[in-house]
C-alpha cells in the first residue's frame, strides 16, 4: 500500500534499536504527532504489517512490515539478467514480467555454454515448458520450434494457444553439425498468441546426452518490451551497467501496544530491523512478549511521528474452554489468491496455517512479496477488522533453484520470525494443541529432521490436539510422485505418536485420505492427511493414470480439483471438525474426528518392521 502522508522530517540522529531510550523516543513521537507539520515530503510506501505466531501465541506476537526505500528497476528495454523460467500471470515464474500483458507479446533469451569437446553420436534435447510458442537456435542454426508458430521475430504468426503444464522434449539429432569447442550460444524467442494473453511461460533446459549444459533455473540474458535486430540470434548480447538511482531516506518508525478499548497509554515496543533479501528495503519487526492469554490488544505503528497503521488482534487462550477455529491451506499466489483470501477473512479464524508457496516469488521477485503482503493485510481480516496471525511453512516456490539450501530462500528467511532461524519448528498452544512445522526438502533435507521430529512428537504425545504441516505430499493424488523420504522417515512417527492430522500441499488440488498406516487404511491406528495446496495456484487435473501410479484409490477418501481452504474447529470435548470450503463458502467436504491415539507398543508399523506400505 502507499500512504500519501506528508511528513515533516527532522534532521535528528536515528536512535538506537536497543531497548534503552525507546519509551522516551515513543513518547516524543506521540507528542510530535499532535503538532506535526503538513509541509510536503516524500510519500511513505510500505507493505504489511502481518502478525506472526511462530513462538508462544498466548503471550507473544511479532508484527512485521516492509518499507520501500530502494530504487525500482529501470523500465528501459535493455538486456538484463534473470533466472529461468520467465513469464507472468501463472504464479510459477522465477523472473516475472509484470508489464508484459497488453504491452508486448515477445521475449528474447540468450545464454552461452562451454564444451571442451563435441561428442559423437550423442543427441541434444531441449526440455522446455512454454506458453504459448517459441523458436530456438544454437550458434545461428534453428534447433526447435513449437508446432503452433510460423516465422519468427515481429513477423511470427502464432496459430494456437498452448498451456505450460508439463515440460516437453524436442530432440535434436546430430548436434555436431552446429556445436563447437569452446563457447556456444543458445537463443530462444518466446511468443504469446495475443498481446492481451493472460500469461506467458518460457522455462528451458538444454541437455547434451545426460548432461545439462544449460541447467534448470539457469541465469539467462533476456530482452523484454522491445525487439532486437531480426538476426539477433547470431550474436551474444551484452548486459549494460545500469545507473544507480538515488535511494530514499528510511523512515523513523516507532510502535506501541496496549489492551484494546483501554485508556492506558501505548507501551513502546522495541523494533528490530533487517534487510528484505538483497532488495535494499528494510524489514521492521516489533516483537511483543508478556501478553495475557485470550485478550484483545491494539497496536499502532508510527513513522516520523505520524500514525500510519492501527490494528488489533487476540492472543490465543491458555486453556481450551470454547471452540477454537483456524484455517489451513497452501500454494497461494497473489492476484489469483484473492477469492480464497476473502473467504479466509470471512471465516474469522483465530489464525491461519499456511503450508508453503506463499507469494510464488521463487526466491527472486520482491514485487510478488509486496503484493502478497498487501493481499494479507487487505483481505485476510476477521470480524471487526481483527488482524489474523499467520504460521508459515516453507515451500519450493519460496526459493530459486532445486538445491536443498537456505541461501536460495532469502525472502522467506528475512521476512518471517522463525524460531532458531530454522524451517522446522513447533508452535504450542498451552497444553491443548501443538502444530509441528517441517521442511519437505527445501532448506533442510527430510531425513536430517527425523531425529528432531521424533523428539518433538514424543514430548507432545499426550497433547489432545496434535497436527503437522509441510509442503510436498507423502500421500498425494498422482499429480506428482509421492515423497518416499517422508513416507519412510516421518509417517511412521506420525503413526507412533498419534498425530491427529497432517496437512500437505504442493499439488494444486484437494484431497483427504482415509486414516492410514503406511498407506493402508487403519481406522484404529491410522493418520489422516488433508491437502494439497490450492489456495490460489492454477489447478491441476486429477487423472486415473495418476491415481493408479501412486495407488491413490487405496488410501484416498475423497479428492477434487478445486480451489479451497480448510477450516479446522476443535472443541473442548476433543472433537475436531474439518471443512473444505471453496471460494464463496461452499462446503464440499466434511470430516469429524476425535483423533488418533498413539499406537500400542508392539503394534507400531513401519517399513523396517515389515509393515504394509504403498510405493509410487
């Protein structure tokens, strides 16, 4: 959001972020707000705040927001560097082209790769996801084109639409005729059928035999918004050095909190500051501790002595004396997520539990995070304007590339208040509910978390309401393969310690399993899995072939290709109510359960003990 507050800036030294002096600084800011000048000054641009419950939700909260002070990328049509894939409109692009729709219909990509020698008798393969069309050359020789395009450049004629659902392979025979030792150039044009097309995707990988000479998520040079010379594919373009734009001055922020509807003064809150990834924009975070459970609080955020945001929230109860409701989902996105975001707010839950793929920014696109923050603060709002806190797991679209390492997810780590700065953590609600968040091979490997997970569940085996959440499914609908590592290492622990429900995501559909042990229905000792991440991401079709591939009909209770969230209501008497709801509020799946007791000693089944297991 952008607030056109006309702040009078004072040339005073910025106070320390330490606790000392903050009460005085906040009091001065409040006093200044009463007599602030209306002299013109720069606009304040910030996104958020969001409230995070990654620690004790009954006594603490983290209020987080981002200020935009760094210069935006120049809009000039010059060659730039970006990670594949390229596109817009479908929440799966690493390099976003937000201005392409209605402005231009072609993008040009170039990359180089080195060969020590040119092998004989080895085919080359271009593996590419594309929407709608493309033409590709290597060293000036055309190697592949989609069947729906004639010509190239501005004279291209794209006949039909094409959706980038699965990667397609184009085999290039006898590549020795154009390859050379040393540096080789690959050039690709990506085309939309019409300038008004709703999306575009160009996501290539180049294979020589079994070797990826241009791997997935590689950095390419790209030109968007204008056309190069007609025979542009003969030359390796250069990326110019763009002039550094002046950086706006950072605002002086203060924050305060008090019980809602009280007349007591706001109490100053210490604000921590860090950079949002490498954007140059600061993330501000006011961490509040020592709150009273099941109590309403209001907060105020001020910049340069002017109030810019007020909000309120309710802490979680320490004891469950009345029904508690939260919403669960994943694979959100930005514009396409709005209908379910509105539904989430209308449900008026105590909090929201999100299982990854939040902004689809792929570890690189700050603008998607800005849009995601704006969506959250505008639409995911409870009754009376109450802020709804988030508990957020990591997904594959929080990072770029496919290596399991935290450095590829800079936005997730800089935005979220993670316990121990780790992607696996547990949030305890008094003694009545625990939520264990795990990382399904994004910043941490599955196997590396097993010992930790065993300890977390063992300590909470007597908690009446025990849940787990992560991104990639162990028991899916065949959209992709099931994750064997999770089946082997985590699922036996869920069964052993009687986890009530495991929330999975990633596949852009809805599913609910039977109570299962090792993939086999077992009403007495089994665990139910609900997912699979279709908050706003593009839906995928569930097919008989996919179901058969994973043995899904044996362990699935119901499935549907529908956008949704799940409401979970837990009663003081132990009953849990699960409702899958579509945008607009339609309930299309309903399930009630008193929970799964931990398996008795000697009845614990896992693969090492020869228990039944379904494999992909």
